């Protein structure tokens, strides 16, 4: 059984998709062992609690230095005995010390077809604003392993989503979540848990 620890910062709809996929059997041989948020107000923490899953908040505001925060985050991850770390809407820039420890065992979901609309500054609605500004007709989502760069690690899965006339960033974000993110992330976890992906 693969122990999955999910790192979140906000609403946690991707976390919810993973929890639902475990419950429905779409994800097998894996369980969500813990959820960690940097943001005490993240609704994702409530979703975890409703599922009786240990939920931790490790906020940078509680630590005097960035180093102390990073150490607390690593210590918490270790405590959860994570085999796989999933970044699901996690806005913390993961430090090299954590990336080293979880190399090949940490994945991220990004709401575009990497290498488009990714890297520093491309998060949340910004990704979809830029896609609309550029006038692309197809966008999507990507699940990738995490390395030292921003959205640069090896790609695991991608799914395309149509951009439609009249789309706003909010409408496009919702479609990318429904059609791609909530499908891909559970699929990636299932594949890893069942030995169907190697880096
Ligand atoms: C998603 O679009 C995810 O791809 C991005 O941040 C958003 C998080 O949404 N990294 P949620 O917290 O899972 O609802």
C-alpha cells in the first residue's frame, strides 16, 4: 500500500478528486496518509478532516526563518511516512533539501500543457489568462515529477482541453479542472501505486 501525502494551499478540489478516486476504487494500492497545508485557512484541510485523514498546517509565519520553515515541512513529511508526495495546488516553492529526499517520489499537477504557460509566476488563474491572451485553441493539464526547476521535471501524463469562444479565465480554469486535472491526478497516483510508471 502506497502512502500518499498531499501538499495543498487552497480549496483542495484536486485533493477531493484523489480522495473520491480512492473511495471508488479508481485508485488501488494507495491511500492518502496525510494532508499538509502552508495556509491555515485552506479549505483542503477541512476536506481532509471530513475524511478522517490527519491534516497538518505548517505555516511559514510560525517560523522565524525560511530555513526553519523548510525544516519543519521536511520533518512533517517524514512523520507522515510518505512514499509519494503529491503537490495539489501547493503554492510553496519546494526547497532543494526536500526535492533531494523525495526525488522520483514527488509529483505536481499543473494546469497547462507544459512547456506552455508554466514556470515562475504561472499559477492559478494567471495560467489561463495567459493562454487566452495568446489565443491558443487547446490547453490542458500536466502531471510531472518535481525537480529543482519550476515545472521542469519529467512529464508523466498530459490531457488536452479545448478552449472555447467566449471563455473567461474562470470558465477555462473550471473546464481544465473538470476535464483534465481531476482525471489525471488520480490516474497518475494509481499508475505509480501499481508499478505502471517509472521515471
Ligand atoms: C489547480 O489548478 C492546480 O492545477 C494548481 O492550483 C489549482 C489548485 O486547485 N496548481 P485546488 O486547490 O486543487 O482546488
